């Protein structure tokens, strides 16, 4: 799988900024790397903010659990940031 490394780093930074499940203690910049990789892998085409939010939410449920991931609304601002990133690249 060929990853767009700059975009991957930007998605990691967005996840760290919002830290939706509270695991970033400032010690590991790659804390959300695996999640970011699976999110980036699913970002194809002209997706809406809602579609991106669904992708991000589904990946957090997949990697952690529905209990840890929490409500889908928790991922709205992350989706907005990723959406803006996708429009600028």
C-alpha cells in the first residue's frame, strides 16, 4: 500500500489535536498512526464532511471499541479538518 506521507502526517496531527479518545500524552507523535493510515486508505473521491466523519468514527470503533470510541458526534471537528485538508490538496 502506497501512502501519501505528507497527508498521513497531517491526519495524524489532526487526530492528535482533537485526541478523541484521550490517549495523547504528548509522548508519542505516532500515537494515532495506525488509525490515520486506515482513515487515509478510505479517503477516495469527493467525500462530504459527513462521509469523512463516518469513516473516522468507524475506524475508531474498529481499532478500539464502541465504548471507547464514544458517540459519532465526537468526530465532527476531525472530519471538518480532514475535509478542509482534502480541499486544499
